[in-house]
C-alpha cells in the first residue's frame, strides 16, 4: 500500500518547526491480500487466540551511479 499524504495542507508543523505540505512525505505499508475475508480463494487472515503473526518486509532503495535525479 502506498500513501502519499495528499491531505496535508501546511497547517501541521513537525518537530523541526517545518510545516508539512501536500505530498511532502510517503508511507509504504505492507498488508495481507486486500479483501481477503471476503474472497474464499484468498489465504485466510484470521488469527485465533494464542496464535502469533509475524512478517518481515525489507524495502531496498538505490540510485544508479551516473544517473541524475529527474525533476
């Protein structure tokens, strides 16, 4: 899931006294199959009492040498 903070309008101020503008941040969130509880063919998302759920997600970002950032 990708969230782009489109609702920000500059009224929220962060710890460095900088206002957060529209799309000034992003969040990458992991999730199970969307709509799983309503799709019989999808893996179950049910967690029963006493069971533990644990997943690890690794985001690897890189810049290729010699490439200038695109505006």
